[in-house]
């Protein structure tokens, strides 16, 4: 049998998880977004591909961004941004 203290800890942990889940609900739209390079759904997000989305580079798998095609897309986007900044 589980002690009352353990049950209370479990309830408190569950409340924290539910709060975190509520905060993350707006991000569910990013689940299964297609990669702009390979067109497969993005199911795993890491710091690198998240940073590129925030910077406005686009949606893609980290492995796709690290490919030659992905590097060219990043370079093209950076040049476009520089041109817009100088206007």
C-alpha cells in the first residue's frame, strides 16, 4: 500500500505536469509540421530547428538543415534578410 505522504507527492507532481501541459497546448500546432526540405512530418524538435523557426528561416529537420540543400536555403534566407535590412 502507498503511504499518504507518497500519494500527496504524486498529486502535487500531477498538478505540476497538468500546468505544464496547459502551457504547452499552443505549441501542438507544430506537431507533424512538414519539413520544407524533405516534406516529411517533423516529429522531433531540438534547439537547432526550433531556433531556425523562430528566426524565420523555416521548418525543417535538423538533419535536413545540415544537408547541402538545407545549407543553401539558410544562406538564401540570410541574403534575403540582409537585402531587406538595407532597404
